[in-house]
C-alpha cells in the first residue's frame, strides 16, 4: 500500500511497540485545543484553553525541540521511540506541529473571532476606528510606547542584535533615498514584554481591542524618518531553553552561580522556531534562516486575519468585565476523613487520625493553616520542607520567615532548577536564608521534585512529628486549578521514613530501607516493576489481579515492557494518563488487556495514584512521581503508601470515578490517537470535575476496582 504524501515515516512509526514521547505530547495539546472547541463552553473558556495551547507549545519548542537540536547541532545520535533517527524525526515532528498550528489559527479565525463579536468584543485595525479613537491611539503611542521602542539596524558596521525569546518583533527593510536595492538595510524593533497586548477602547456596550502591533505598525514611520521602507515583517522567535548543569570538581561550591549563568544563556539560546506574518520580506526571512541555521519547516506562517502569539488572549480573559463570565469553582468541601465541626486544633485532630486531601475539591488552606499555625505555636520546634514551585505572593514563604523570627529551626530545600521558576525560587530562597533559615539550593545532578513537610512539636510528655506528603506543589494559586493528593499524618512509620529522607536530602545519609516510602532515584523503578510482576504471577496462578494507575505521563520503557508482560499474563490494567503516553494499548499479542484514558477538562489532572490488587492484599500509593526516565533516574521523588482503610478507599474511588468519566475522557487507540468518550445508550453524563464535589462516604466505602 502506497502511503499518502506526508506519511512516509508512518509505517516505521507504527511498527514500534512504543509511541514517541514528543508525538504523543502533540496529541495531548490537541486534546487541550479540543476543549476550546467544545460548544458548551463560554467564549472566555474557549479563549483560556486556546491561550493554554499556545503557552504549552512555546514550552514544548523551548525544551523538547531545543533538546532535539542539541543532538542535531552536535551530530549526536538519537533514536526516538518511533524508530526514527534525528533528522527524519524532526521532519515528522515539524509536520505534526505545522498541522496543529494551522488548526489553532483556523479555530481562532472561524470560531473565536465571530463569537467575540457576538459578545461585543472586536479586534480592529487602527484604520477602522473613528477619527476620535484614532487620536486616542496616536496619543497612547506617543506617550506610552514610542519612548520604549529602540530600532536596531544590522549592517556591515553593526553586529546582529540579540532578539529576545517570545517577543513580537518588526523586521523592517529600508533603503536611503537614491540607494541601490542591494544597499538595503535590515532593522528590528522589539515590542517590550511589559506593554499590554491590546489597547482597549471601551464603551457601555462594546470593547474594541487594537493589537499592539497594529498600533506600532500605524506609527512605524516615526522610527524611520527620511528613508524608504521597503517591507515590514512581524515575527516572533522561540529559543532553546533546555539546559543541563555541567558536572565539575568545584560544582558544589559554584552551584548557584552555575544556575544563574545557564539562565542568562537561555536568553540567547539557539533559535528553534519562527512565527511570521504573511506578506513578509523573503530577503529578510532567508537571511534569518541562514543566520540561525533553520530549515523552512521551522517557519510557521500566520495570516493577517489571525494573530501571532495567542498567549496574549489572557488579557481578554482577565478583563474585569468578563471574569464573572467564567464558571466559578464550587466552594471546597471537607475531606471525608475530617468531618468534625467546631474543632480548630488541627494538631489534636491529626494525633487521632490521618487526613487525605483531594485538591481542589478539598481546600489547600488546610496545609497553609497548618504551616502558619506551626510558625506561631511556641511548642513547635522545627519545620522542614521541600519546595519546587511557589505562588508569587506565597503564604508559605511568609510563614517560614515568621517561624524563623520566632526562633524555630527551619530547613528548606528550594529546587532552583524547577524549570521557568528558577529565578523566583532563588529570590525566595535568599529571603529565607537572610532570616536565618537553613536553605539548600537543590542537589547538583538531581532535581528535588518530592513534596514533603515535617513539623516537630513538643507536647507535655512527648515529641510528635506531623507530616504532609503530596503529589502537588505548595502553591496556593495552582492548587485551585490542579487536582492533587495530599496526606496529613502523625503515623510513626511514615514520620520515620520522611525524617530519613530529609537526612538524605540535607545531609550525607544512605538509609538501609524505608517502610512505607518508595524513593527515586534509589529504588522506585525496581519496586514498581516488582509489584507489576507480582500481579502477573498472581494472574498466571489463577488469583485475582489488577493494576490501576493514574499519572501525568508514562514514558519509561522498562515499566512499559513490564506492563506488556503483565497484560500477556492476563492482568487487567487500566491506566489514566493525562499527557504523554508511550505505551500502545490494545495491540494484539502485546497489550490486549491494557486500557488507557486521558482526562482533559476544567482542572489540570496532576495527582498520581498507584494501586495493585495483590490478590486482595492491596497496595496503594500516591506521591510526586510519574513513570518517566527523569522521575526514576534524574529526580529525588517519593511515593507514599496509604494504609488507612478509609483513605485507601478514597484513592480507589478517585480511580473509579476517573474511569467512569464520559465528559473529559479520551480513549487512547493502539496507533497513538485518541477518541473522545461519550455517554453510551441510556448512560448519563459523568463529569469528575463536578462529581468530586458531591462524593458521599457510602460511595467510597462500596468501591471495588477488581470484582
């Protein structure tokens, strides 16, 4: 069978037992874009999801495509899970990204713009405004924008300017009067990031949005006086943001300085993508392609009827007139394990029972209040925690500062390598260090991704350790948008494990074993494979078996092949994988017993749950780790075992509800594509992002994953 044009690599890709990580990611972003196409969503929700796809794509090019160029530029070998080498794989990946880019912009012009117009919101050019409004735009340009613009010419006397990552840039080709065409010059005008994306003209019934590039384009002549403008090309570049820290003998001494140096390099990293408006100067674009060593498939063309950089749509979503038009998240409910009323002392409650939190259905304030209370409690002796990402105005930082002021021992590991949060984490960590906290800036060759909190409190006759372990960041902003799991406990076994793990992180300790904690990079992959193989052994012996796992990403090949072997042994395997999934479900002779679904909807699915039936002696874990090579080999991660029957049932119920969802769920096919799951027959809609606000204790206690 002859393959269609553009599919010349498809046969090779489909032969592989594994799905490409990067091609799978593109499919994930397609599912996010599909949220913007849902007819039941408001225009503001549609704008939000379209903006998310744009920021997702920016990060993908900065990190994953940037990483690919690290191989291409230095002639290093790389074979993708698809079976393709570096150049063929890039060709295939760029075709998929170009297709996605076209889908984004068609949706914007054919759906988003007409629906915005129905809401009384219009994106307009300056020429369509009334003389009075044109005067407002001119005044805005002269007073607020003109002083911030700096035209930068490139010719034989001046070096090529550094164009910044993800900024809109005008490329202007000019000649002096009477000069030959071959004497033309190329200049660049960058639009600063701190200028709003749209100039707004508001009336009682309408809102006109003038894109900032149109404001500048209309007045560009004021920057190029007494020369002839041959062409004006609007474009935007994305640079390689992927970096690794080089190991050296004095790495520990210079760790923070090395991170700062790499952050500076990111600003001038290799260009990996150009978005450019139609009508561009071919001479200018060819010059840029040659300078940046790019092929035409890295150029993404944008029609003048659309716009470059959909992340600018957040300005519309955030407009105070329209915030109330977004659906409101219901008020969080109390966790099922915490039903008492009128009891304010969280320390006393935790001494009696564990509490399982499921965010955002349960409020993150429980954790924030605990830390703030500990900071003020005179009997609290020490607070230790790991921090990966924080909110910009974090209550946690303020509480830890207060704890230090109150004379408590405060130890914090700030992971300064948390991608795109490096500068914020360095800044916050220095605040704590100046206040007298013991601060660790991460570990040179590993990222500390585990989420741990330990509070040591002296009571009348004993010392009690209060522990929080979770799947999500200590970030009160994202906790309202991400689904995550958190466990609050005084369980001595877990407290010992966490204390030992902190000693590994902050000191030089190698504990023999943990009781209820599985850690990476030491033994997580091995332990999970042992649990998978035990299920396979049970199935072969005729015992009940089952594997139910919920993660963000599944990419590690050793885990995938262990799951394949378990499937071939007859184990029922149900996987809930939001994003990247490199496993092929339902392939004859390989994975017939494996089902994979992805949930994409109002909340970002971020919780991780691992449940193994184990012939009725169940093992259930949650924590910070996905099933990825980086999680097992390059990060400090932890999974914690949940032993309380009620709390384990709650985790099992989360899995069961996810598997029942027929609103946000997409079913993965054997070829790596996804099909939306809809209610069948008389089945009613089941939307987990609503149903979890109404969970009843009797539903939880009745849940069974294996009959």
